[in-house]
C-alpha cells in the first residue's frame, strides 16, 4: 500500500479576510476555498479573520483564493511568511473599517435615515422623506444582497445576507 502523504508536497498560505460579520460567513468562505484545485484544508478564524489554507504545492495558486473570496464580496490580502497572528492583531482599526466594503455604504445609509427622521421634525413633504428613507435602505442593502445572490449561485445555499435581504424588502413593502 502506498502512503499518499509522502507523495504530496504540502504548502500553507495565510490570508487576512475582512468584511464578514457572521460565523456563517466564515463557514461559507471556507467551503468556497476548499473547492479550489489543490486545496486540502481551509480554516478561517472568525474572530480575527485569519484564513489558513493547506494545499498541495503543485496545483495550488494563491491568486485563486483571493479571486474566490473577493467574488463572494469580502476583502482579502495574502500574508507573507513572516507575518502571522501578531501582524493581524497590529492591524489599524481605521484601516479595517475603510477597507471593509460594507463600512461606507452602511454609514451613508445610516446618515440618510437620520436625515429622514430629522426632516420629519420640520414637516417636510412626506414624499421627500420617503425617498430619503427608501434610498438609505436600498444603499445599505446593495452589498448584502449581492453577497447573498453570489452565495446562492456559487454555493447553492441561502446565507444570512440573502435572508436579511428578503426580510428588509418584505418590511419595506409592508410599510
């Protein structure tokens, strides 16, 4: 009997993934990365965003991981060999927020909702207030909806983003 472990060269790559906020998101990313050619194991730590990919060095390309994770709607950077957990802890919080694709749309949507509430106090026409509210809701919904649809198509599963999109759209139509 041949021992396959001796015939396969194993490589470990580390990445920093940002932009996910549910444990189910990390499971979704792991599942997608595990389906890539040459990947033996993928482990994403939810609390710090460190993705460790164990692969066979002959068929693995780290760029495939980066492309796959970005297609799912998350930010990712490959860490150098000497960068590890200590580097992840040293990442500036401001950089994490700015590099998070959800940050600016979420803040802008929140501000639009606050402006809409403020306009209620000044008796502005209801039509204008509704336009601001609907615009804020849709702006905040774009990325989660895109991520949910991508997950549904690529992984054939409903994730939290898809479910929240359905809930928000339903609440909007109900009033």
